[in-house]
C-alpha cells in the first residue's frame, strides 16, 4: 500500500493565556484517499477535526488513540449513523448530552481560589 507522509504544524486550540504552543502531527494520505492524523507518539490524534477520514466518507475523531469528541459525535457515517465517545467510552446521544452539559466536577476560580462543582440532583 502506497502512503504519502506529510509533516504539518497546527496551533494547539487548548492554549493558555498568551502562550502559544503547537502540536506536531504526521498526516498519512493513503492511495485510496484515506487520511489519518497521528501525534508524536504515533497515536491517532487531532484537536480540530477528525483524525481519520476514510475515502468512503466515514469520519472518526480521536485524541491520544481513543475515540473522543466533546462537540458532537466521534464517529459519523455517510448514511447518517452517529456514535458518541468521551475518552474512549461509548455514550448514547442522550447520555453524551447529559455528560457534556453537566457542571459536575468542573472547576471554577473565584477570587483566585479554585472550587470544584458538584451537581445536586
């Protein structure tokens, strides 16, 4: 199988304050048109889009070799099927929405002091 390797640099979208940090990706483009993005540890990984785009239109979002996406489904098929994962764990769409919209375990800073939120049921 022929593959073409491209090195690219993209701005890390999780930058802190004014510090610019970059992630290095290796992008493999296969002869069938499939594109895969890898981090420096050779793990499927991409912060700003799908890490795998198959030539048939399938899209898979990965971070550190785990299916992961917080702003939508981590797997999308051309037929409309969708699947949701956070750090490799599968969720139904309803469970996913409840998980990402929850304040539970989120940290806030008030007057320089950190507080961890606990959601009351």
